[in-house]
C-alpha cells in the first residue's frame, strides 16, 4: 500500500519502488509541479498526479550529501587557499629581486665616491 505524503520543500523522501532517495527543491501548486533532486545530483520535475502515485517513505538526508550552497562554499575556500599559495611563491621571488636591487644601489654609491 502506497503512503501518500504531500511534497514539502527541503524534505527528503525515498521512492520505495525505485529505491531512490531525493530532496524536494520546490513545489509549484499553480503548475502542479514538484522539483526534486536525486542523491546523484540529477534534477527532475514531477507533476502532482505522478507524485501521489509514488510509493514514498520520508527519509533522512543521505550521509555525505553536499548541497549546492555547501559545494560553492568549498570551492571558494579552495580558491582562497590557492591564492594564498600563489602569494607565498610571489613573495619569495620579490625577496630575490630586492637583493639584486640592493647590489645595483651599491654600485651606484661607489660611482658617487669616485
């Protein structure tokens, strides 16, 4: 016997017949559409009639699930780390150039003394 759950945005469900877990991204009552995202990242729209025919069970968020927002935050952190690494490399080069500039200044000072 199928359980009839109303789709709730942000909630996780398991389709017992297909053995798939998904999250409801949005519910549009005017167009009678439910937008869902499966565990593998695929997004699909389901009409409400089809939704009510599904054999669903409420589910918990899968372990290791990363929402789009969390993924974007991780990417930004990685970019910041890369920028910091680049800065360190550039900083080392800058120090080498500084030593060369000092040598040139010493030559210039020697000319003034002559």
